[in-house]
């Protein structure tokens, strides 16, 4: 793989046949996560597609001209023409492979696939999920000299990295941006020496054998597994939601509120997340209508007082969305008045849904004892019903799901495991 500068762009990329170009930066965790995958794929596809990389900070005018706004960004070229597909952020190996395959004849792709050699690595502990729970367990295990690998389908940080501001994590006088708090947690664990395998596809988990397969070819074996996979937002399950998800309907204010400057939005929900996030969205949006099924919010008093004092926010209690339809630039939310059963329409530029979370247990739900809501049952050492398998953080059965409780669980599991392995 070759490192090039802007002056070589014409010769190496535009006249280079089939090319993939990686714009990277230093001090960039997603770039670090991409580097081994890019290297590995250049060995596989290198005879057919040229792999080059360019340091973005030193080649800014070209990067901007090519529409590159963040690092890493992968661009693809075929005989001097830039292909429409680009990737940035936490880039998965499977996404790059898909794009590379589309640039080659099917016969050649089959030959390349035959070259993929399965690999096996062994650790003491596999942690699934690099949110606060998993990162804390990783830190404690590493400091106890337990050989640990952290596996995540996304970049490290978990839900905290998409939380705009955290004011209740002890040790910080001022509220912290969620992405900074999670970045610091992740760097602390990484610097200790825990191995990271992030932005990967977890294709198989065998809890009994303590084996995890990532990206289809890499098997990781261990003596213990910690499940720290957290939760995902619940969907409403009403017509139009799936179609408009990511196209006007969002589940993350930190990620998407900025796109609604001076626009009108609907916020669905009435718990702490909905009320706090509505307040955050009001920094951008001109008008917010909150739709909640009950006659009062369930969020804490302080958050409610702030919301009721916000002139941009109005509330529709005892209403529930029944469907979402796009009409031109607007989304029509059909809401039912639960008392009168009357249906009315709300016109907005976007919809945010905060109606609770569900545990991420898809790959192992039949193997472990769960509570009636699907959360993993653990004992006081965070051990699950299967020997050698622990679970921590939001994915376990418990009353309060917070960063502090997730890091506490991670601490307990790690100390218990370190003692057992001793
Ligand atoms: C909008 C919002 C605001 C919040 N604000 C606060 C706050 O101000 N203060 C507070 O204390 N708490 C807050 N919370 C709660 C807090 O974020 C969680 O309690 C905490 O993040 C839980 O940590 P965790 O490690 O258990 O899970 P998560 O943070 O959910 O991390 C789970 C990780 O597992 C990964 N994963 C999922 N499936 C797999 C798989 N199959 N294999 C591998 N990895 C997988 C995910 O990609 C993710 O990185 C907020 C939550 C939300 C949604």
C-alpha cells in the first residue's frame, strides 16, 4: 500500500485504473480501527485494485475538492472516474468488501474469496460491547494483567458517545460532552493494552465454547466472555416508521438535531430521554410538539420544569402516533386522541422517537436466563446462568440503567473474573 500526496493524485489515482483512496488523520480512533482492515484487504485485492492512502491534514485542498469532510474517508475510482460510494467513520470490513467486489468481475471475486484464510486467536476474556460497562471491565482486567479483547460492532463508546451532554458522571464539575467522556474512557482502556476489534461484524457467538467469529473469517477463543452489548431504541412499529427511519425519523438527538435548524419537529415519548432530548432539540428547532400516551410525563421533576418553561415546546398528552407519511418536504404524523379516538394530523419537518430501549441479545437470547422483559439475569458477581459467561451494564436485569451503574457492573465482573483466573 502506498502513501501519496496531492501532487501524485493525478498519476496514482486518476491514471491508476481501479483505486481505493483512504484519507486518514493522526489522533483519529476510527482511522486506527480502519488501518488493519485496509492493510489486510490490500493484501487480498491488491493485484486488481490499487490501495493508496493520503494524510488529510496535509492535503486539505484536494480532500475538500473531493468532498471529504472527515477522517477516515474511503473513495473509490475506476479509470479516473470517482465512484458514487464513499465510506467514513466506523467503516466495516464487510462494507469495503462489498464495494471492492462490485468493481471486479464475478469470476475474479470468487478466486479472491478462496484466498481468505481463516484465523484463530486466543485470549483470557472476550468482552462483547465497548460501552461504559465493557470499557470499564476491559480496564480492570488489563490492569490485572488478564489478556483481554474488546469486540464491538461499532466504534467504542456505546450510547454515551451519542449523548450530547452528561452532567451526572462523578469527577467532572461541568457537564461533559458525551463523545468526550466516552473517548476518554476508551483511550484509558486502550492505553492500558486491551486489544480492540471494533467496527466489525459479529457473525457467530458460541457461549458454551467461548468462541466468537468476527467478519466471517476470524475466530476468537477465550476462557470467559463478558456480554456488555447494551440496549437499542424501541421502534413504535406503526406504518411508515421503517420506511422513514433515517429519512426524517430519528432516534438520536445528538446525531440529528443539528439538521433541524429553524424547523418544526415532533418528539414522541415522555420519559427522561424524551424530555431532556426535546430540550436539546429546541436549541435548533423553531417548534416542537411532544406526543405522549399518558396525561403526564414520567421524566424527573427538574427536567419537566425546564421543558414546561421552554416556549418552543408544546405538548399533546394522551395521544399516540398511528402512522407516518412523507408529503414533499414534510412528514405527516397521524395521531390518535386516546380519549376521544379522534385522529388528527401533525405536519413537521422531522420526528424524534424516545420510547424506551430493548436489550441487544439477538445472537444469544436462547442460551441465557432472561427476565420477562428480555434482560439477562445475573448474580452479584455479574455471572449469568451459563458458567464462564458474565453480563454487565444496560443489557442486564436491573432497576437503574446509567453510566455509573454500567461502570460499576464492569468493575465487579472484571474483579470476579481476575480472581477466578488467578
Ligand atoms: C439519549 C440518552 C441519554 C443518556 N444520558 C445519560 C446521562 O446523562 N447519564 C447517565 O448516566 N446515563 C445516560 N444514559 C444511559 C447510558 O448511556 C447507559 O446507561 C450506558 O451507556 C450503558 O452502558 P453499556 O456499556 O451497558 O451499554 P452501551 O453504552 O449501550 O454500549 C453497548 C455497546 O455494545 C455494542 N454492541 C451491541 N451489540 C453488539 C454485539 N452483538 N457484539 C458486539 N458489540 C455489540 C454497541 O455497539 C455499543 O457500543 C443515556 C442514554 C441515552 C439513550
